[in-house]
């Protein structure tokens, strides 16, 4: 592992993207290792956190589905009212 960071002032775009990819991989790898240590050290905390995240995500998705359903129901009621008023005007 390198102990010092060297800065290159005249790197090409290709080299810059390569450095970005390398250090992004280092960040992802280290985050994965940290999560692995956490899960092995505190398995119950990981299980509880997973369940809480799943419950919150499901509540959000159910809420969005209900809002979408309600908007469609509101549009249907409005359309039915327009149809009934048109039928009533036609009968007169």
C-alpha cells in the first residue's frame, strides 16, 4: 500500500479517468470490508437494520401506490360526473 499520494499536474483525461476508477474501486472495496466487519461483529444489529430498511421501503412504496390509485379514482369520478352531466343535458 502506498504511503504517499503523488499529484500529477499534467495528466491526460484518459489517465485522470483511470485514477478515478482505481480510487473508486479502493473506496468500494474498503466500504465492503467495513460492512463485512460490522456484520460479522454485530450480526443482530445488521439483521435489525435490514428489517427496518425493508419496512420503511415497503411503507414508501405502498404509500406511492395508494396515492396513484387515489389519483386514478379521482379522475374516474370526475369523468363519470362529466358523463352524467352530458347525459342529463342531452335528456332535456
